[in-house]
C-alpha cells in the first residue's frame, strides 16, 4: 500500500493551488496518490509538558507529538531533568538548573534546539494539575523494582512507596516522579516511563478515551485524547550516561526527532526558505526519506504533493525570484539536484523541489 501524506495535510476540496510549471490555477486534485495533488502541510501538533513540585522545582519534562490528528497516536519523549546542558553561561549544568535559573522559556528554547523544532504549546503542571488529570482513571497500576525512600523533617528515611504497592493514587503522581532512585538518573527515567505508560494505557482503555480524561477545555487534554486513539510509544532511548552525567546520543535523538516531527515548527520564524516538495516518481515509499533529506538542508517544508506526472528523471530545485538563487543552489548541492529558474513557478513556497528517479536510486 502506498505511504502518502495522510494526517499531516490541510486539504480543502474547494481550494485551488497554482500549477508549478504554468502559474495557472486548476481544479483541485484531492487524491493524495494522484499526479498533481498538492496540499499545505500542517505542522506537527506537539506540546512541551513541564512538571514542577510545590516549590516550582523541575520534576520532569515530556515532549508529546501526535502522529495523525484524524487517526490518533504518537510519541511521548521523556527528557531527564538532570540532562547535561551547556547553556548556563559558565560551567555545564543540568536542564533542572537551567529551568530554576531562567524558567520554562529557556528550557523550551534549549529543547527546541536539540530537537530542531518549536512546540505548538507548553503546559506547566503542578501536583494539583496532575491530580486533576489522572483522577478519572485513578488509581493507576504500577510496578516498582524497589522501595522508594523519602527523607522526612528529622532527617530520617522512610519508605514512601513500597514494592508491595501496586497502585498509584492521582494525588501521589508528582511525589512518585520526584523521589530519588537507587538506580540514579536511569532509574528515575525508567520510573517516569512506567508512569506515562500506565497513565496513557488507562486513558486509551475503552471506546472513548475522552471519558478517561477531565471534562475541561485544555489543549493538553485534547492532545492526550488524540494520542490515546492510536498507537502510542514512550521514548527514553536517546539519553545515555557519560561518566556521571546524563547526555544525549546525537544519532538516536536525530532519528527520534525526525520520526516525531515530520513537519517541525521553525524555531525562528521566517529564518529559513520554504519549500514545496513534489514527488515526480510515483514511488511513495521515498516520501519520508525525501522529507528528511530536504529538511536536513536547513529549509522548512510548506507544501507537499506530487508533480503533474511521474516520469521525472532528474531531481531539481526550482526558484522563481532571482534573490532566491543562492538558497536554491545551496539546497541543490545538499540534495544533489539540478537548479532551474522559472518565473512561472508556484508562489506557494520560496523553492520547489521535484524528486526524480535519480533520488530514488540514491536512496537504495
């Protein structure tokens, strides 16, 4: 079955789109597998979720991304609070240190830089927020590998959560997430993963995930409900220990970011050329790879679709404004394509990339 642009497009059968070669409007093509189909992309729906304790200290960070608004599903990427960062204006510090000094905005900017995208929204969750979110499915089933200890006022340690506990009350969510772990940073990350998997599974249970969430008009609630309607995964794999520090594995992080954000939100508005990416081969299996290669060249994909025929041999970059020649040439070099100047090219984006058979051959 052809893999096409399902779930990421804004398609309106009443709209027309400019013909790339003739600069003329034509009747809209609504079949994503047909020659001539084009649609503006809808940037990946995502949210940065920051959990804080009663003292506003960072407890955890999660990046949620929906894979398909219609069918649901997506990914939750957990980010360790003690992730080593080099963004404090001095010696390296942790994400929690950055959050404590500069708040959520700088943490958002840092994670946006790491993932190559901004986020649709940000949610700052307190213990009370989590209580309200989880209450409809409370208590959650949990499995602890060992007892979790808490230091009380007199300095002694007491068991806060025992391995004998097999359920988690909504009011205890942040307490569970905030406690240290004998397994160190990786142990804490695994515990956060256990919680998210348990909660999302509980939300997804039954025919209507919305019934397992609070009846409030919040974007986070709508996003989680959409996640729960499809296949979900919780990711912790791009974070590894390096000595005593938790760091990112660049290759693993890039792979996950590409999968989570096929159409990322630019971190700096208007800073990169926009691209109209057209398949000129009819081989839809190449679309995801083409997207990754073009995005890696530092451009933003604004329109996707198919060329007017599927007989294109050579991949080419088309520009219509003389001032875009340098950008077109740079993109062409990056993706091994030819360059064409065409004043009649579509104005829907700064540049048009038409994928040809040579690109498919290079992809193997």
